[in-house]
C-alpha cells in the first residue's frame, strides 16, 4: 500500500502535474493555475503528544498558490490506496497545522511591530486521491463519520468535511481532461477496476517517464517497466508508443530466452491476465517461430494427439510442461530409431 502512495507523491511533486490535478478535480477547469504560481510548502510539522513526546505530522504534497504577489490558498494532496476511517481527523489535523502556521507568522509580525509584513490568512484546500479499485470510498467524508457524536451535541460540532476523489471511478471524459502525466494514472486506476489489468494508451507523450514508471510498477509489479527506463530513457520525455513497443519486444525476447520457470511464471501473473490472446497465441505464432524448440516440440506433439486445446496448460504448470516434453521426446527418439 505504502509504495503506491510514495510513488504517486513523487510524480505529484512536479508543478504541472500538481496543477493539473487541482484544476481538473477541484477547480473543475473554472480557474487555471499558471506556471510559476505554485511554491512548495514544508510538508511536515512537529507537535508534542500528551505524554510529552515529539511527533511529526507529514503531508504527502503541499504547495502555496500565489499570483501577482498575493497568496490565494494553500493546496494539499493526500494519497490513499485504502479506505481510512480516520481520514477526516487526519485532514483536519493537516489543515489545522497550516492555519496555525499562518497564525504564528501573523503573531510574530505583530510582535515585531511589522504588521505590513504579515499576509492575510488564506484558505487551506486538501483533496484525498483514493486509488483503490475494489470498493468505492463513500465513507468517511466528514468528522461525524469518524467520531461518535451524541445527537444532543451535533448542533454544536463543526463537522469538518473532506473531499475524496475515487480515481478508479472517474469518467473517460474527466480522464481526458488531464493534460499532464497524471492522465495515465487516472486511466490506469479505471482499467484496473474494470479489467484487473492495465494496457497503457498509445500515442501520448510522457513528460516524466521514470516517475510514471515507478507508479506503474507500484500498482502492477511489472519490473520490465523500471528496467527499461533506467537503462534507456532516464528522465527524458518519451513517446508511449516507442515505450510499449520496446517493452513488448524486450519482454518477448527475455521470455523466450529465460522462459519457463521465471518468464512463464511472470507471464501467468502479468501476460496471461492481460489476455491469452497476447500471451498464449503469441507464444504459438511468434514465440515458437523464434526458435523455442522445446515448446514447439510440445505443441507439435499435442497437436498430433489431438490435445492442442490444452496447450495453454504448458504455461500454467511446470509439471505438465515437463510431462509433455518427456512424451514429445520419447516419440522423437522412437521415430529416429
């Protein structure tokens, strides 16, 4: 869970990605955040617990939005891969720290008799990005969902509300509204919910390929992605078509050479889930053609005895693979004799 949140945090640190998220999901494109208007905020603040220990409260990503020399708001993004029943309390704490810091700065300027140097307090806006795909985040959305408040006290309690975005349930129209690399993240979450696997869109430029690859790896576990970017692309802008073509070519070459124990096992978790049409059919038509003699021999043998419909089991079971290979080899030896 944590590696998903951490990988997203790295991507969201980029100014245009952060601005894109806020514009599409919070401002609804009614306002635009221009380049240079976002300034990183210190994401951590210290506090003292009831037993006297010092603790740290850490936001995922926080930025100050300023234009024409005036601060408009403090914006925060929190990533959640699982539903947290205490999220309203956490967000209230994050927002409270930011309001407290503004108050401290104002108080210090007054004490220094420099009220002109104190900015007016500004709103704090926090959005929670939920990347879960099994269940939609419906609750908690307010303080009352996380705490027990007797009915007779409810009229006196400020019911702090939070804004949660269910990324996996965004509409295709909303996903297309993203102009940054975050478009791929939103599309990935939606596909993982609907199809249980992710097939990236082609023909879209990626500005931060390595950071996006880290997100992809965190969500899918496909190590081919990270190795590709580390060895060839570093942090340069990339075309998704070129990236996918290379991934497919290298994955096939690696699968054919290393094959069996490692490649096939990984194929079961990744390739077969993405469709037997790409994994098994390609194994017959393309993998065999490229010289996987053992697999080819098994396929010819199974076809000769009318069991080619069971060929996919070769990729599912190592035991079945070896059994078919022995039978195929015994027929070959018999024919040569």
